[in-house]
C-alpha cells in the first residue's frame, strides 16, 4: 500500500492551466523536489485523499481547480438581469429579449456587462438546458432576427440547416415529455448556429471560461449586436450539444486568458488543499479551426476529450447535405423509416 509523501508537508504549486494532467505534472515535480520514494503522482494523490477508485482522484482535482475560477466570479443571471427568471426564459427561447418591442432597453444590462467580460469570470447558469454537458460542448441556434420580414425570416448570416430535434432530450424546454421534430431538408441554410467547447476536463481554464463564451454567443454578439432571436421549435435556444437540434454546421468562439495562472496551496495543519486564480485579460476570437466540430477535435487531440466524444459530436454536427442520412439513422432507432 502506497502512503502519501505530501500529506504532512506544506506546499504550493503554480499552474498555467489547472487541468488534471497539468495538476498531476506539478505534483510529480513537487515529489521530485522533496525526494519522495514513490514517483507516481496519481498514486500519490490516491493515497493523499485515501481514495477508493481512480475517478475519485480525478473528480477531486477537477473540483479543486474549478473552485479557483468561482472565487471571484460574477453570477451570470444577476449580471444580466434584475429579474431572476429572465436569463433562463431567454435560453429556452422566450422572454422580452426574444419577443419584446424595445429590446435595446430591455437588454441594456447585456451591453453594460460586456465591458466587464474581458476581466471577470462569469458563472455558467444553472439551467436544465445547460446542466451536465457531459462531453463539454454547447451551442446556440437562432431562427430569425429582429429586422427580418415574414417573407424572409431566416437570419442574413444563416450557416446551418436543422435536421431534427429529439424532444425527449429537450423536454424541459419543449414542455413535452417525448417526441421528435423532423425538419424538411432542401440544402439551404436557414438558421444560425454558434457554439463553444471545453472538453471533459472540468478543471481546465477552458471549462472555467464557458460562462463567458455563453455570454458572447447567446447574448452579446448574436442577440444584442446582431439581433438574432428565437429557437428551433421544440429545442432550447442555447444548450448542451445533446439537447440542441442536430444541424449541419456551427460556428465557434473561444475565450482565452493567456496570462492566467492557478496557485495550489496546501496547509498540512488544516489538511486544506485549495486553489486561487490570477486571471489577467480575457480575449475572444473565432476558433482557429473554423467550426465547432473541428475545434472539438482539436481539444480531443490535446487529450481533453475521448474518441467516443468526437464520434458523438459528429452525429450532432453532420455536415452539409447530410440531414437525410442523420434523420434516417435517428428514426431507425425508433423503428421508423424516413420516407
């Protein structure tokens, strides 16, 4: 049985990113510095926490790292609205944001907070469409804009075609327990979708900034600046990738904090292992890979997601002209044939 080498020693570590891999690398360096007999950082943390399984170690690291981003974070819903339910309703496709007659006034707090979005972490909203994004990817899809005509309702920057929605996955947004919606496929882009991804490591800076990315994609850039509104029927307007409609493509945004660092401090007397964040500036840019699927694949190449997660993403962002095949595959799981 391996005993912990670090449990009775005060120590501090500085990480550029608090991912599980980076955390364990720093632990390994600290073990070498101290001269631990055991040289396996994972086994060290297993003993440190008296863990019963490997996933307990990983979850503990992610929890500690994630706490650093929340230390001085701004509550998403409170920052954007004095009405507690407004943000949630908008994510589901409702509220005065979507249907109000004076959106510039109704959404003025969005513009106000945009000035702070480059220096503060925004929490990720507690909402049924955004909870438990198991593969670490989300997106927003809009079907029209405030200036669109009834004859041409599609957004002028439409970049995707909706294939189908599995209502069971989005039932809390649709207010229907089960079912599906199939959308006609004519090869023409008639909705606008944009997303962001952080992968499966909940302690990484990518995960820590997902609330900021949601703010830019769902609220500031596409709604407030470009006037995009309303969700694909039976789906939320923004949500984890599994709750959103299957579509052909999605643009991608990425938030980065190049000078950010996380300090891990352990007090052996209190047996307290904690984390604090030095943030620096947050910058936003279009993902260098060009779209959400390719960005997610790049995360997987860095070890931030598994091959099975990439396969799932490919089943949700199916590519131009592939709606009929995707819809047929979905209906086949229900014992139905797509005519």
